C-alpha cells in the first residue's frame, strides 16, 4: 500500500496527530503552569494509587473493576487520608476512570486536578479556583478576556455566584424542591438551567441540597444545604468542590444510602471504604476541589470536543 494512500491507517493517524499537535503543546504548557501555581503556594504534589479496593459508592458514577480491585474514579479518598495524617496542602494531577462515559465532553479515561487545603472553606476555595485560572491564562500569554466557541469570557471580572435554589427559581420550569421530589434534578439542570450559564462567563453554582451533598459538609445555619459548589465556564462544567465532611457517622450513613440506591437500580454495590472512614475522624476542617484538566484544556484551546486535546481517544487505540 502506498504511504500516500487515503486508506493508509498510519497516514490517517499522522493527520489526526498533526491537527492536535498545537493543542497538545498548549495542554502541556497549561499543566506546567498548574504545577508552578501550586508549588509557589507551598502545596505538596502527591501521587496516590489508581487501583484501589473500594471506590466511593456514588449512584451516578460507575467504577471500572479489575481482578485486583477498582480503577479509581477520583483520587479523593486517598488524598483525604493524607490530610488526616498531617499533610495540610496537597495537589495531584491524575488519570481517573469511569465506566460508560463517552461523548464530546466525556472519556472513560480522563485527567483530573484535585487539591485540598486545611483550614479553609468552600468560599476560600472558590477564590483559589479563580486565582488558578487567571494564573494559567497569564502563563499561556492569553488576554484577560478569552473566547470559547464564540463566547467571550472575562476571567478578571468578579465571577458570578448563584445559589442552586436561585438558579432553579430564575431559569427552570419548576422549583428546586419540585425537581428533587420528581427525581429530575439532573435533567432540569442540563436542559433548562445550564443553557442560561453560557453567556455569563465564569459562573459558580453553590449550596447544593442535602440529597446532593456527596462528601461535602452541611451548612451550620441550614442543614438542608451542603457547602458544595460547581464552576461553569462557556457552558462547560469544570470543577466540583466542597467544604469537606469530617463526620464519620454521617459519611457512613450517606455511603449506605448510595449503596442501597445502587442496589435498587441493579448496579454493582462496591465494598464500603472502611480505611477511609476510619481515617475521617482524624481529618481537620478542610476544603477540596476536582477540576477537569481535559475540559480546562478545551477552554484555553477553544475546542468544542474533548477528542482534540488528548493524544488518543479510546476508538483510536
């Protein structure tokens, strides 16, 4: 077969990678900038195992099982064990794995940036997310106003903050309580709320209902809400952060509830992460956040598909 043949698989691969090369260079510079940001703030970069005996039993996130355990869906549990052992400021850039996730914004193997800091809450963490984004933009030589898929995003202007309850009141066809009662929170969020976030620049949704608290602590003045936030930019969900729950009893109860829901839906019920739960009572007050590295690269590279900012997609292997 002639190397120039249109049907030559290697030639086609060369074209794909040539097209991605500029975006992969930008991604590499972005990751270098992330490391400089945290190093200058005296964070310790850590690496935790990707193969673990028990992932968090979250109802909407499915782990990939192996003969020896599970590929982690996030480094969260191990990183919190480090907090409990006396590591006050840590970050990690890690490959993570989730079954059944594929689309223009999803990959079954993807990259997360997670960091945790003792002695701060979710409001402090929101500001640190803003500082990181501005730092990356400056390091990449970009202006304070970037463009993503035709949308102008002003990174320096104060980021808009909207409570989840207010977002439903302003943009949804039903209240937050009604959406929760009908079991259609995610559907209403995606179809009715998120489209309104497209033109707002960076947006922080905060104070999620207790039923969606995940591993976040509850607000002391309103236990019906959790100190959890998500960051959207250009309509993309980029980050999910909390003031961390340190109550072992409460966390165990949440895990048990999620395991029961997984069982009722016919999903695999993961073992209880006992080592994590045992360490939780020693964990100090802290906040932590996970940021999608691939999606952040999409924003700065102005690409609408996650495929453009990774070396190989699953279909190309």
